[in-house]
C-alpha cells in the first residue's frame, strides 16, 4: 500500500476506535506515526480493510483497550495472516491443477506404452519351470535341497533351452 493509503487506514482506525484517536493526538513524537505508516505499507490495503471490517462487524475479536499501542501492528499481523491463507490456497490450487496435468500425462504414457516383445520368451519360462519340476521328480528333493550335481543338471537343461530359443527367437 502507498503512504496515502496508509494514512487513510490510520484515519479509519481512528473512526473505529475513538479513544485510540484521542490517545494518538497526545503523542509527542511523529516517529511513532512514521513507524505505523511503514508497517501498514508492508501489507496490501485490501487485507487491512478486511481486518478492520471484521473488527467492526464482530467477525474477528477486537483488540482490547490496553492494546492501543499495538493496534496498528495487530491489524498488520492479521492482514499478513489473511495474505498467507490466500497464498496457501493459491498454492494448493496450483498443485491441484498441476496434479491433474501430470495425471493426464501419465495416463497418456500408459496408453501409449508398447512393451518389447521377444518371440518365445513365455515358452522359455515355461520350459525352465518344467525343467525344475522334472529334476525335483527325478531326485525326490525340492529345489531348496538340491545338490551341486542337481544344479549342474538344471544348468545343462537351461543351456539347451536357451540354445533352442536363441536360434528361433529374435526381437520383434
């Protein structure tokens, strides 16, 4: 807010709080008013007007009479709180907007996804599993109890399966 707007706000505070205005008329130093003006100039005038209207109509608790020295600073603090809430709402609104944009992009990527297909890969996995089952049936031991000889038999069968699919398959 500008200095002239800050002076208007000080006049408005004086109207709302007549004993505050009487007290400020007895101030010996103009430096206090300059401090108030600079504090008011650090916030938006609309936020301060909202605070004053809230005090006037009982939507916000008015400062006590003994707080008259801090009256302007209390108005500035309340205006900053309003501004912070508005900023937070805007941030959440932007986050929601970008969330929807990112979600739409992710959905489009999922729709456009084409997995790499290798011919026979599924059958090779079936053959590996079948080799495990055959060795378990032949030895009578589960895979967790295989001996090094059982593992060697499995590795030999896997190599045969790989050779069979290596010559047949290719990247499609």
